[in-house]
C-alpha cells in the first residue's frame, strides 16, 4: 500500500474491501437554513433507526469545518464527543426510531474550496458530491444512506429573491425584516451527495413539456439576469434529453420540476443533484456571438449527461465511492450514445466516435500507464476527489460499450430494464449492473464470460493487443493471430487475460471489402465479424481468400486496447482510402503520421533534418481533403496530426522539445505542400448563411478553420502577408464565435504581428463576457512557443486585472492551458515551466485543493522524460512534497508520482 509521508498521519487510505453497511439509517431529514454569507445557521432534524443487520455501535456522523452549537436526542440534551472531525453519539435508543437535532453554523463566504455551501457572485450554491454535505451539517455522508429530505430556506428577500432546493416547492412567503422563506420537499429518497440549494438573484427560462405518458413537467434554466439570451440552447438540449431517454431506454422524467442553475464558480463541469442540477456556466451559456461550435456540442452532451444521471446515479446510486463508475461510466456511455443518436447521418456518428476515442487515448491511456493508474473500480483511495478521472468516466464508458457490443443494442436495452426492475431506489455495485445486463441476455457471450469480463473492472492498465496475419496462398486462407498482454500498474504486476471484443474485416488489395468465410463456422456471413478473444493467444482463420488481404482490426474501436499490427504503408493507405469503417480510415491516417513522426524523432535530434512526411502520405491527405463525398468534420479529423501528448505516449523516452519540433515541422510541411488545397478547402467551406451549430455546418467551419490556420502557417514560411490579412479580416467580420476565434487563433499561433491588435480588439469586444475572456486567456497560455515567450506571457496574464486565481475556470484557462495543454512551452530546458507549476500547485492548494490536485497531475508522466527534463521535474515534485501543510488531495497525487 502507498505510504504517505505526511507526518500528521491524518490521511489514511480507504479500502473497498473494508466496506461495511451503515450502523444507522436516516429515514427523514428536515433542514432549516438561515442563509448569511458570514454565518449561515443550519438546523438539521433527522429521524434515525438502527440498522438491524449490523451489531450495535455508536453513531459516528461526519463533519468538516462546522461550528457545532447544539445536539438534542428526542428533544433532550445528550452526551456526545468528537473524534477528529466526527461527532460521536453513544447511548442512543436501542429500539425504533428516534429524533436527532443538530444545530451548526458555517461560513459560506470563506468557502474557497467550493465544496459544501459557498458564495459565488453574491448567490449561494452547494456542491455535495462526493463528501461536501458534511461541510453543511453532521451526517452519515455516504451514498448508501438514502433519506427523504425537506428543506426550509430563509434569506433576505431583496438580496436573494430566488430560493431553490430539490423536489417540489410546497410553500413560500414573507417574513419579518425583509426576509422571506421557501419550503421544498423532495418526493424521492436520496443520498446526501445529491442534496442542493441555490439562493440568489437569478432569472429562469421556462418551458412546460408533456411527456409521452401524458405527465406535465416544468423545465427551468436559471442564470444571472444578463445571461438570459444565452439559455436557449441548454433548454433545447434538456428537452432533447428528456425525449431521448424515454425513447431509447423507456426512462421517463420522474419529477414535476427539473431545474438547471448556472454558476461561474464551480470545480467541475456540472452536478446532477436531484431535480436541481448545478452547472458550470461554461456548460450552460451559449450564443452565436460568444460560444464556439465545440461549446454548443459540449453543452448538449453535459446537459444530457446530468439529465441521464437522474436514473443512472440518482434512482439507482452507488453503494460506496469505489463504485463511482457504476454511475459515471454508464452515464458517459449514455451521453455518448445520445450525441450519436442526434447526428443526422452515419458519418456524423463516426465523427463523434473518433472524438471520444481521441479523448480516451490522449488522456486515459496516459493515466493508465502512469502513477495514478487505477482500475475502473478502484481498490483504495486517500482522497475520493482524486478519482473523478478519465478512467472512471471514459474507460468506464468503454466497458459499458463493450457490454453493449457483446449483447447487442436491443439486448443492452433489455439489460437496462432488468437493472431498474431489480435495483430501483437502492445503492448498488458495478457487479450488480454487469449481472443484470448478463442475466437479461442469458445466451450472450457476456453471460458466458461474465466473471472474466469483469476483469475490466478490477485490472488497471491498457491491454496491448498484438496481431499477426498469415496468408496461405496454396490453401487460400488467411489467419489472424492475436496475443494480449497488460503492463504492470501500481500495486499489481501480473494480469489475467481480458475478454476483448474485436470487430474486424478484410479488405482486398483493390480496396473492396471481402466476404468473410470463417473456418469451421458456417454461421457467419457478411464483411464484418465480431471475434471475442478470451485467451492470451488466439487465432481465427478465413477461407476462400484469393490474395493477401489487409486486415481491418478493431473497427469502431471495439475495445479500449492498444493494437499493434505491422502494417505496411501501402496497407495503411488502402485502409485510409477504402475501409468501410470511418473510424479505421481515420486510424490508418493517424498511424501513418505517427510512424513518420517517430522515424523523424529517431533520425534527427532537433526534428529539423528529418525526412518528413512522404509523398504518398501527402497525396493521401490531398485525396481526403478534396474528396467529393466525405464530410467536412471527418476530413478535419483526418487532416489533424496526432497530438504531442499522444505522440509522446508512443515513445519510451520523451524529449518534449523534439516531439514539439517534429510535429511543427510536419504541420509546416502539410501547410506548404497542400497550400492550394487548403485554399480550396477554405473557400469551399466558408460559405456564409445563417449560423446553426449543427454537426454538418460545424464540420464545415472546423475544416475552414484548420485550412485558415494552415494557410497562415504557410504564409509565415513564405513571408506572404495575404493570408494573415485575410485572417484578420475574418476575425473582424465573423458573425459567430467559431469563425472569429479560429481566425484569431491562426494569427496567435503563427505569431503574426496582427495577433497583437487582434487580441486587444477581442478583449475590448468581450470584456464583460467571462467565458469569452477565458478563451482569450487560454489562447495565449496555450500558444505555440517559438522563443520561450509563452511562460513570461503567462506570468503577465496572471497580473492582468481580469485574472483571478480563486475562480477555477480562470485558473484553468491560464495555468492549466499552459502546464497541461502546451507541452512545447511547458517543458523548458531551463526548468522554469516546472518552477512555475510548483508555485501554482502550492498557491492553489491553499485556496482549492481539488483544483490544485488536478494541476499536480501535469507532471504525472515525468519518469518518461529525457534528461534534463526528468531531473528538473523530479526536483519540482519534491519541492511540492516538502511543503508540510499540503492537502490530502495534492499529497496523494505527488506521493504517487514520486513513488
Ligand atoms: N457527478 C458529476 C461530477 C462532479 C463530481 C464532483 C464534483 O465536485 C467535487 C462536481 C461534479 C458529473 O458526473 O457530472
Ligand atoms: Zn456524471
């Protein structure tokens, strides 16, 4: 087990194996809040009873940074003691229910951690997941304790005219001294992490809808008064979500009122509190003038995600936090499917799949190979907030997707129905979910292989799938042999084989899909086959194969593995041009680019003398770009080179500067050699009409944006001024943020002299738009580095009047954009980037440990770095570790990195 060098000994690991049911149940909770930023009073009246299944013991209630004023049992004073931050009550009634009343106060105005009850822009918000409720009152702060909540809110009426909590508004009215009240009753039992309250000066866009079953619902999106004009898209996304969940899974809205509230101070994206979702403004507010197409798409998927949690997370919740992926993996899967189902055509679906895989491979694969690697269902943690990870979310979603692949779409829907029949209203485990999907499909491969399949939940690390193809001309057979392995991860060296669903096909040399005849299997037909691998090594043989085919393996990315196949360039070009699966076409292009980059890095220490991209690759890219029928979004993905992060993951030792220089040289070559084609692409996709953020026109704008950036890059090489001039013009004239921002980014990344006036103009145009200012900061901090100018610029940005370290969005837009998203600028030979990182981790830790711990992860992969980066990164990590008063959040990340 991980040893923490914390002398206080405060942090201890929580282990999944230690799970024990709670000793008490809390059936009802009546909360009364007198809201005041400086001192909020919280009266908490609970009815409790002992859990008959657990031996009698003391009641231990969690608390954090609370001032305790009074404790009454059945209306009378009682003895209690404190054990650390827990309130311990012994001698409680043995039989039946009893009432426990606790009166505490807290200080929302000083709550910079943004967990529990806090103030943002003079409004009150709460964030309780995972363990924030204990910062509001003493409670059994664990997800398997589900209670009926009623909430009375009291506050100054002029300052906080809107008072919201979960469920239904049952009463409201005025009080003395300009105060007023509202009473909310939640008809559904819930764990306390789903509790929420909001109070402030807010306005709402409202929409009444009638569901299929005839029930009426009120949907509301609450924002600050000036933001009303940016709520239409969120509302439409919510309506689409309600319709989709009912149509696809038969899951109807179970609330009379469903509210979304936006706040600009939020640690994460959004939170699924029952009936009262609280969102980061970034995932609510959008207008043509202020939000990009990507923002619009993100809003749709985050609104969907939170809404879908209403069933997967809220109606059925997690038994303990080790089961976090039960709700998160499943809900990400559901939001991915939602976004795909909203796509007008199959090609747009494929684009969404490629984008999701790209996130998985650039963020989750590195996590799974680094010091924070953990199984989808972890075995232990020190700080649960550190486990809201891409592994729990994105890899968890891939595990659910594989289940769907193994039982089919209809079978998966049946499994979901059984899951709700069995577990609605309870707190369960990942095992319960997998069992329901398997039991609903008793003849499926999943049911037959369930115990082995569940290794996806228990074993960390990205499996490697090695494939080899053998063509036997005499027998006219082709045999694919697969070997799987999984690297060691912290705490576990050897792994058992996984169940790997491999979707595959064969492509003839001419590009035609071959019909598959599998040896000893007369049932299979068609040109695609799902091979379910279970052993360490396995083969499959195809018959009637006239010539050596090109295997198309892992179509649609059917399993979250790293596939090694020794493709020739010619084979990859065939797949890129012809495979029936768009994901694999894209993948073939990425492999070609990757191969060339790795070769260049090996050949040329500075990335400059490298041979660069070959003719065939350039010609293939031209063919894709000019293709008459492929859609623009797909072209943009194919023509975007693999990221520096992804590239670095392919190397054993990483020199970030060499990686950066190599990729830049490749981009420049693509810009130069396809100059005419980029010009054509820009002109052909810049048609203006009225702005709609749908997949088709977003794709056109994305491709035009890439073309413009390439044209500016080519111009920098040739000294031409026409394209930068055009970019500036487009920046000024654009009628939407996507085109405007793409043009600005093209100037900033190429370091053109017009970037400066453009940035100044952008700032003055949008100085009152927080979310747009975030983009302005992020663009500069994420800017391509040429002369080490980015770090000094970042330090200057932090002195800007609009910078505020306490606001997570702003901190992310500057510090994270530099440390986590700009490797070429961050990994400096003089170690100044790492020094900056350590300063910021420490500064943020004093304000908001959760945000600090995320930043701490920017050096996760330091052991892969080449010298001198490696040594100076280690020094920076040690500098942070040396601080005595680190939060558990940061301490856990840093200790793991240094272990
Ligand atoms: N459950 C939310 C994510 C979330 C998690 C933790 C938070 O605060 C620490 C906030 C939000 C989701 O999946 O959307
Ligand atoms: Zn979620």
